[in-house]
C-alpha cells in the first residue's frame, strides 16, 4: 500500500479501467473521467476490431485475480483459418499444443472492466469533456466546449489513458523537448458481421482467427460468444480495389463475389453493414517523454498507438500496467522515480511492437497465401520443436512469452536472415526436414 493520493484517470477504456483497479487496490482515491456516455448504457458502435488477448494481457489480469472471470467471456483461437481463392481451407496453428490467443468483444470486455472497477470503489465521471491539464499541479479542466467556461478538478496525479488522440498528451506536446509523430496507413477498415446459425452455433470454426488474404487487402473474422463473428475488412482508401471504388450495392456485391465468394452465404447483411458502418483509419503514434515529473503520465494508446495486425494494442497497454505496478512495489511513494523508470522501460518495447505490427500486415494479407512462406513456417516449427532452447518462432516470442518486445524484434530479424538463406537452398521443398537443414541452421545460429 502506498500513501493514499487522489488520482484521476482520463479515459474509461480497457487500459484506463484496469489501471484504476490497480490504483484503487494500492490505497488511492481514483476518479475516471470520460467524454463519452457510459458504454454500458449505449449500443456499441460498428467500428470495432475484436480483441486478441495473449499471455501479456492475461498476466495483468491474473495478477489482480481477475483472469478467470474474463476468460468466461473469451473464446480461445488456436490457429489461423486461411481462406484462399479456389483452394481448400487450410489451418496454421499459432504455437504449441494448448497455446491460443483469445477473442473478446471490445464492447463486452470494456463494460465488464467498468463493472469490476466500480465494485472496487472506483468512481466514474461520464459525459465530461476534459480539455486540458495543468501539468505542475495535476489540475484537470473540463467543460462543455474547448472555448467555453471550464471547471477545475484538483488531483495529486493524473494519468492520460484517453487513446491515440489524447487530450492529456495534447497538453504535454506543448512543452519544449517533447517528441511526437503520427503516421496513418493508406489502409482503412470497416466492421462487418457474420450472424450465428438459428440454433446459436457458429457458421465457421469458432476456435480460429479466419483470414481471407488478398495481397493489398484482406478480410478477417473473430468469434463472439453469441455465435456471431466480428469481421473486419481492411482495404486501401483509394485505387482499384478500395473503399473509394465500392460506391453502391452492385459494385460491393460484385467485389465480394469475385474476391470473397465463400462469405456470400454467411454475411447476409453485407450491403446494410457496409454502408451503415463507418470507414475508420489506422494510425501509429509515438511520443516521448510519457511523464511530467511526479504529476502526469500517459499510458496505453495515449503514448504508443499501433496498428492492429499483431493484435497487441490492448496487450501492450495492459503490460504498461504490469510494469508500472512492479515499479510501484519496488519504489513505494517515489512517483518521480516510478514514472522515469516506467517510460524508460516501456518506450523501446512499444516502439518494437509498433514495427512488428506494421510488418505483420504483409504476413497476414499476402504471405499466408504463399506456399514458400508456409513451408518456411513449417521448417521453423520443426526446428524449434527439436531445439526449443535455440529457436522460438517470432510469433510465439511476441504472443506466448513475457520477454521484451524489443528483444523479439532483434532476434526475429536474425531468424529472418537465417531463414532467407535456408529458403534459397536447392530442392528445399524436398529436403526441408532433413539433417542437412538442421545442421545448417545450427551452424548459422552459432556464428
């Protein structure tokens, strides 16, 4: 337990709500502000990508004893289901037997996290727009409009957990020596839906993350508890196969019939969902520093928003909390030191997962349909099973371990160089599981 303080968390999303529980259990008074209305009282918007919880996220929940409760609203996905044009459905398992990522509806989890936080005694203040924060005093300023009359809220510490377009970070950006960058992909996304069968079962294999890879664009589907799937169409904004090109019912239906024919029967409300749901953007945001003295700190997407192609936006945000909590245990009431160690520890790792997430779009959209790439993954899996102390595949290192993201990026680059060499060997398709390949990899690892 720390010396009790009055702490504000701006943002009632997943990271903000879970952080509030940690802070409350540490003995603090915690108020969570959000500009939106209580998500438990409104219908969730059609602009969500289902979450993929992995080891890092589960650790943060398990450390509070909440993991088992959240697992009740999660569905394990042990593999990718690859839907290729004109070819049989194929599966790619993610890790070893029993290793899965977990599909969770963002809206369902967010509502649950707020309920759990309120049960701990956290107070939520919804429908309150926080426009600014006085950094030296940790005073929040809220009001109906940015240029109207503001109300002051005094705190000892403020955490900005208010997402990629954070108002708290916006204030910190006005300091000198604050570095900031954001980069939008030319690819957007739109939510679609596969409803359940009449008996409530899933129309597709429910323990798979389904991918329809089509080079520059792709469709994904993740299972929900009610038998439905949340689908996400990722496409360029402009060009031949793009959101710009799909302007009416006819062009949309023709596009899906040509590129995603296996979905025609399972997405009955394609036209309605496509034109009703917004087309959303994808952004990578980096900044530094994340803290101001012992008064203000950023966490989650507010300081490291990433694209969703590794499924680690939430996992990385939850791991922020794990590291912050470890530092609290170590340094007690020295918030200045806690904050400095927190940003120093997390910055290289969140930069690394941002890069890995960006790269993984190419793997999901095109390489999963490439026989050469599939053979490479088979070789890696074969070798790692024989030499688990020498080779952990990059995906497993990121998703099924707690090792730093930066380490995964560095080792992954070395492994890629080795595999590029192996894949250029003559007759690799015939000798992929031979002692010759094993010896070559072992030799290159020792160099």
